[in-house]
C-alpha cells in the first residue's frame, strides 16, 4: 500500500453485472478531480462506489487505481478492501462509537509507523477544525462534526482514491454550505481522485468537475459538469434546478476603484462585484436563464456590465408555456436565456441568429458560500 | 451448608464458561453475518435445548455418554474411565444445555453492529482479525457479558440434566442444586434454605452486575 495520492494516472473503473441489480458503466477520475456519480436512488451510484472500495464484487469489471490493479474479474484479481488505499466517507458516517474522535482517526493509520500516527492524526483533526474534540466520542457530536470526523478518518488512510457516499445527506441544509467550502479546500490539499455520490444537483453544480450520469445502473452520459448540465436534451436536471448554465471561470484582475472583479471564461469576459479572492483563482459560476435578456442590436448607455455577443443555437419550450429557453453560443461557452414566446417572434429569433446577451447577474458557486451579484 | 457441592458448582460453572463461550462467540458471529444454506435449521438446533424438557436432554446425553454410546466409548478409550456420572460428563452436558444461553446473546450483539461500521473498519485498512479485535469485539461486549452471566447462573442452577447425567456423587457430580434437593428429601430444611438463599443472592448479584456493565458501556458509546 502506497501513500502516493499524487502518483499515477488516477482511477479507472469498468463495471458490468446483471445481479443483484443491472450495472453497466465505465469512467475515469484523474488525481485532484471530483467526479460526481449522479442519478436517482436505485441508479447504482452507491453500488459503484462500494465496488471501488472492494465492498461489492461485480460479475464483470476492472478497477485500476494509479499503478495498482484492484479488480480484474477476468484475470481473477481481487484485492480485499483493507488492502486498497481508499478513503471512504459513508452516508451516515459509520464512525466507531466506542472510540474517541482521535481514536477513530488513529484506527485508519495501521499502515503508518506507530510513532508518526498521533501527530498526523492531530494534524488531520486540525484540518477539519476538530482539535478540541479529540477526546470526545462520536455519540456526543453534531451531524456536521461527525461528518468531519469521517472525512478525517478517510484521509488518515492516505487514500489513493477518496470515495464520498452522499456525504452531506445527513447534515441539515444550513450546515452544508460551510462543509462544501471545507471539501473545496480539501481537494486542493489532497491530490487524489475524488468520487462523489449524490442525488443533489446543487452539490454537483458546486463541487464536481465531471459528472457521470446514471439511470437504472446504466451510464447515460458523462463529461465536464459545465458541458453536460447545459445540455437541453437531458431532462435529468430540469426538475431539480431552475434553468441556467454552469461555467468555469478564472479571476483575471480586480478593479478596486470601480469595485469590480474581471472574470474570464470560454465565452469572453464577465464583470462581477469585487470578490474577496486572489487573482487566477478558478471559479465555478452560474448564470440563471432568467437573468439573461436578449437584444438584436448592441445596447448603449445601459447599467449592465455584462453584454456578450452570441449566436442562437437552440430554442426549447420552458416549463411555463409563455416562456422559451434560448440556447446561445458565445465563444466556446453555452448560455441559456429565458424569454417570452412573444419576444422570440418580435425579435425573429431562430437558430443561427446573431444576438447580444444581457446578463443581469452572475452567481459564484465555488469556492465558498455562493456570493451573489 | 454443603461446601463441597458449592465448590463443585462454581468449578462446573467456570469450566463450562471456558469451554462454551469462545466457540459461542465464533458461532454467534457466524450466525449473525454468515449467509449459508441451512442457517435457519442451525438456529433452530441452537434453540432446541430451551424447548426440550431437561429429562429428555439428559436421557439422550446419557445414551451418548454410556458404555455403549459413541462419546462414552471414545472417552473411555482416551481416559480409561466412563463419561456418565463423572465431572467431565457433567461439563459436557452443561455445555450442551447452555448453548442457547451463550450463542443467542452473542449473535444478537454481533447483529446489532451496523454493517457500515464493519465495512468502515475494512476500508480503514484493518485486516479481518484486527477489525474483529478492535471494532467488533468491543461493540459486541455487552452481549458477550450477558452470555457469560446467563451461562454461569444457569449452570449453577441446572437440575434435571445434571441429575440425569451425573447422579449425585459427592465431590464428583453433586452440585448445589442437587444438594438442595437431597436436603429437602432428608427434611433438612435449614441447610436447604441456606443453600437456596446463597443461589438466590448469587443470581441477583450476577444480574445486577450485567445491568450495570451494560448501561455503563451504553453510556460510554453515547459519548
């Protein structure tokens, strides 16, 4: 067992089975990347995660992590779970109730020399802000604290792959945003592939780089979150979220005098109210479709900062019969605008029409706690 | 007060515990986690001594232990003496009657450990043996303690099977429960009463100790 989270080419998973539930999928996860396994309950997300950990044996499959082969059914290779360098956070955390917080973390350090363990365990508890609770037992902790113990225990195993099974499901909404922030800083410090099982689209939007969409055990589609979630033909996200587009952007510069921050993304430049974050930081932003208006000619002397030239790519009906969703291509990025049916006919909008997109607000989903513009 | 009988009962209880509890932990765990054919049948077999009248159990054991029984012959070939009406035969009989008292609490205790907690031990890098020692055994401990107490108390009090298999040989097979019966038969109510009271106090103390221990462990888990 090696402690090299950074070494190798990440995680490669192929699974196929008929029983106990059908499963047919393949995906990769690079070091430092967050892949979300997304889908309704019963779609095979957790089974997939358990197979990676070695807790479920599929009928056919191959799982490689870095240079180590963990499973190859055809070759008869199956590494037992305790010999796989995984860190796993269970849905209800599965802490050891008879051990202290520190004991829980130490319990996952059997691979380290004895004298190193306690210092490393205390470091990890500091990382998840639980140093002062080291001597307590899980029974006396809040949901959020338990979750952080589970994360520290998973990291204590020096995982070559970090597996998170609905890690926020047992935490109330108000606490989640803070925990998202912690996971975010975590993924910068841990250079391991991270597989996140979730059925909450908000978590995908905030946390994931790539999405693997599952339905009844079958892979529907996979790809970058910003690309897949902006596709109109996939109805899987529609019900959970009001329409909009996810984009990856980078802070280019701050203009302190104008109190603005300049962001660049595949579609050009966006201005946001001054963000308290360093330049070059990568952000996940979201532009809601109802925050985008359309104009045939470039507007002059308007209060909005963000006007992008774009081309219409798709026109689809919205949930409300009076409204339509207009897909726009701007540079390498896709935007969605929600306008009235009447506006579409007045402006004679059709696929291919050149337009200007007027963006009223940009929401920053990552990092931190969603600062809105 | 028949001190010989008292000592014999304690010895019988301790030896029965030593002989029964370790395999009961293995069997209880296997029944809790194992998925095998005939599991229901095995569980019924484990519970059987609870339902059968002690004289029936005693009778079949006597047949097995006797000069012509397979166990009796095997034992005689090894040790040169008979199994029926001996201390060794009594131990074996007590182990058999106490199987449900030892296995069932242990099985329930292992069943009560959430599957995810055991899986967490594995994905934390613990070998099956280490997970057993560091996670399963401490969590199943209340069940194991109650198996110990139940078995011990039940061995002290067992009457029917002991009488059938052991008779009432002083210093060899006359336990305190048998001695009480003997004293009552001899109209020695004072001795019988003294010994009965001793058994009563021991049983109450054992139950009290288990309860205290169980709540203390429970409180410890709640942090």
